């Protein structure tokens, strides 16, 4: 049996008593939820102790799971990754990164405050003062959408910000990101973000929050790390990215190769299949 997210579905799967049991840690279930409640912490420990395999998508998540009782020999890194078809679409008709219009894209959910989409909106007035032609596309949805639209109106940036809802994969998303100059994702906590990998594969310059999971993918040669919640630092990083096309071009080549070496869906799912087969033999 395979269960995703340890603190709820993982718990239910453990109670079902099926073997072998594989559980997947996704970030908040080991980074955030156990810190909020002793009961949840006990549940997560219970699940980890009874699982034959624990998959994770970032080293930070692995460290948290190990601290909660996961056995290292029963753990497997699995980056969900980007499909080969998406990479083909994103690279075949992409605008060269150095020639892209000042388009910023955010793709994180509008359901949970921890994704800090409001921080991106609050950086826009400073960006627009220097680059008034800049556009921000917010490509996701959730219960915070109305609030965020109100924030955009209060900031006077409505004409430069477009809420387009969920962008479908693979072609519409590949088309959007392969023409974007900047991709922004500034959550307070996260595992490996698939949308970050999609942006990297498409040549959009990543500006992301300075949290451990992002360090595995982004450094000074591939993008920019900004402190969580730092509006001024985010605006400065966006403007630097927009005004340095050569930097964006160099980052795009580095990021595409990194995704191809470590972040491809088909390649990583083959490792999962091999692990499943091994479990069935034991």
C-alpha cells in the first residue's frame, strides 16, 4: 500500500495494517504539522516506525523524517519531477531567456498563506516604479484569491497583475513559462516544488525563498534566494533579474541541465518501480 502525507492518509494506511507499506513525506507533514501538536507528532512517529519504505522529495524533508524516527535504510529520495513531454514543449519554441519580455509568473496555490503570494504582490509597486511595463501572472487558484485581488487593488497594481486560475499542463504551462523572464516562489516552508522545476526547465529565472529545500536546486549561478517575507529584497531581486539578461541566459542553461540530470519524472519513477519490486521480493 502507498499513502501520501504522513499525518493523515499515512496514518489511515498504517491503521489498515497492509504490508508492505510505503508512505511519502511531502513537506508540511514532517516540517510543520508535528511542531503544532504533540498528538500529530506522535501520529507521524507511529507511521514512520511501521513503514517499510519512506519516500521524500528534499533533503530537508529527509532530515525531519529521520529526526521523527524514520530509518535511513528505509528511505528513498523521489523528486516527482518534470515529464519529458513538458521539457520538449518548453524548450522547442521558447523565447531565448535574454530576449524575454518583463513577465513574472507565480504558480503557487492560493489556498494556504504559507505560500506568501501576497508578498509578491506587495513587491510589485517597487518593481513597477522602475519597470512600469512589467506584468505579473498568478497562475493558480484557491480561497485566498479574492483577498489577493483586493490587495492588488489597494496597492494600485491591478492593471499589471493578472489572475488566470490554474494553468493546465503540459502545453499551456510550457507556453507560459517558456516566455516568462522571472519565476517567483517564496513560501515559508516547502519540499521540492515541481513548479520550480518546471520553471527551471523552461528557462524562467527563479527567484525563490531562502529555505533549505530550495538550496538543493538554486544557487547564485541559477537564480536568486531571498529571505522569507522580505518584500524589499524580493523587489530588488526581481529588478536585478529583469535588468540582467545575460545572467538569466546563463542560469537557464545551468537549470535545464540540472532538471535533466535529477528532476525528470520518468527517470525518477523508474527508481520507485525498482523499489516496489524489491519490497515485493522481501
